[in-house]
C-alpha cells in the first residue's frame, strides 16, 4: 500500500520575510568576514550565531554572528553548549 503524500503548506508572509532577511544577512556576514574566523580557511563557510536564531531580537545582529568553516561549526557549537 503506497503512502499518500500531503501537499506542502505555503509559506506565510512572515516566513518569507525571515527567509529573505536571512539571505541578505548571510551575504553581509560573508562580505565582512570573508574567511573562517577560527581557522582562516576560505572554503565551506557557514554563518554561526552566538545566540540562537530563534530570538528575532538578535537574529540579524552583526555582533551575534561570525563566519566559520563547516568542520569548525559543530565543534564550536558543542563547546559553547557545554559551558
């Protein structure tokens, strides 16, 4: 018996604004930092937040984000969470 897939819900206007702001914020952080702030490598870069992105008050704060390599991000996340 095959499963019936439910149609995906359309994103709300608020969700679309958040997605657009995240993309713009990512471009700003990439232009500011250019390389991984821990290792200095220029590849596989991701934006890392000190405070969770769930807090809209600090989500797009430039002091709350840094550019890190994909391999460094899990290490930093685990280290900060353990403190």
